[in-house]
């Protein structure tokens, strides 16, 4: 049996990785870190010097950053079918949308929350990479409106990651509730692994003293 350890807090982006782990279906151990110092402990900083969650350690390999963890799990456990096979042309779409969400989407949404205004100047907008939040959302909307899934007509880690961002953003008002977003996230959030992951993390919030972000 492989050694797979998941470092998380249920009030963090770790919820995305929990979902991925439940989709993978392999045994894993959860290490809870509270936000009152547990994520900055020397032991954890030896795993992730940034002191951020989530992180995984798989057979001695450390992986941080949600998109990277999702991509790693998909490749480490191909039997779960979370990524198009190597050589499959759909793998291009898979990488494209997985990292579009990790880059332009997350950056644009966070900047909106922080009230960072990008000047309406082509050169300035080119510097931030995503251009504008509206451009990012329109791009995602076009992708999720064309087909049920983003890559090769089947669910993948790209859907998981994009769907998690859209669902979280709509829940907390940082992403508008466009009909295409609601339909797409609704399909994904009904998956058995997604339901299990939410139940696990919600139970941990209720039962454990994990601190607040």
C-alpha cells in the first residue's frame, strides 16, 4: 500500500484536494493543521516552507499547490481516470483549463476581492496576464457551455478544479451566478466523491477546533 498523507484544514483550498482524493479512491491519512500556528510549525514548514495548506506527501514525494496536486494524483493513480491518457489530444484541453483556473481565474477573482483595479490600458492589462475579470469569466463560460466536460467528453481533474473554483466563488459572491456556471458546477458537485468530500470536511469543521483563516 502506498503512503499517502494529506495536510489540510477543512476551511481552506484543501477542500479541493479532498475531493480529488475521494475521486482517486486510494487510502490516505489526513493531518489537520489549525490556523493558529499549526500550519507554521517547524514540522510542517519542512514540508511546505510557505506554511500553506494543502499539501500531500506520497511515498516521500511532496506536492503543494492545488492544481499541481490534482494533476499529480491523476497521473499517480491513472486507474481513477482523472486525466486523458498520454498522447490523447484531449490532454491539451485538460492542461489548458486546469492551469487557466490556477492562473488567470484565481488571480482575477482574488484581485477583485482585494479591490485591485487594473487600469483600462492595453499595456497594463497585458502585464497582469488575465486582462480583466470579465474576459476571464466569458472565456470560462464559453468552455463550460460547449460540452458537459472540458476535456475529451469525460470528467477529469480539470473539471474538478474549475468546478470547485466556480462553486466556491458563486457561494461567496466573488463569481457571478451565470446560468452556465450553475449548471456546470451543479453537475460536478453531485458526484459521489464530491458529496463524500464535503461531508468529511463539514464534519471536521463541526467536530474539530481547527481555527479560522
